[in-house]
C-alpha cells in the first residue's frame, strides 16, 4: 500500500512539473519573423541631460524583437542594459550596417561617441523587470575603463524592459 501511494504521489509531482514547463513560455517561436520593431531615441536638452523617446518597453518571452537605438551625438552617451542582456538570447547586433551575429554572446553596454544608430535582435527568455540607464561614458567622468553602473544623477535617464 505504501509503495502504491508513493508511486501515485511521484506521478502527481511529475505531472505538476511538466504542466508548469508547458506554461513556462508565454510567447512564440524563437525563429519567427518578422521581428517586432522597437525604437529608443536619445536626445540631449540644453542643460546636458539625456531624454528618452520611450522609458518603458513591454515584451513577451519567446517573441523576437529588433531594438533600434539612436543618439543625436551631442554627448558620448552610454546605454547599459546588462540585466536584459543576461536574460535574453541575442541574435544580431548591427553597427553602421555591419552585422555581428552573436548567437547569445553577452555584452554590457553600448557607447555612442558620435551621432548614430545601432540595432540588435533578441528574444527575451526570462520574465522580469529589467532596468536600463543612459548616461555619460565613465571615462568622460574621469572613471577608469570598464566602470559600469555609475552615473551622474543630473546627466542620466532611466527606463525599463518589462518581460512577461
């Protein structure tokens, strides 16, 4: 009797686990084209503070997105979105028409030393709220190379990616 109960209990646990996995991905196929186009423009006001065209993006796990980021180039802006990049499958990064096929490699930030646009295609793989920050290049603030996540409050802007 005890063995039968344990077997039924184990079956119930396995069923619950597999039912959870079946519902884990909310979105579509990793390969489904065309990607959903997203745009983030960085502009600077006369006081030197960045302003963002969008401060919030709502995404769905499993859907393919192409994020276009552009800067007016008055300041060497840096966008940091490390948490999103760690929780997404990166596919392609395009800088000045040169495509870099990443196949899920990770990078930390993108810096605009002059006016320009980049785009990246990616698939979010984990739900969550992932902040991003636009601020000055750390070297422009006198900080050592490789410094991340340190921005001047009056010279930065923040947003977030909400992945469901």
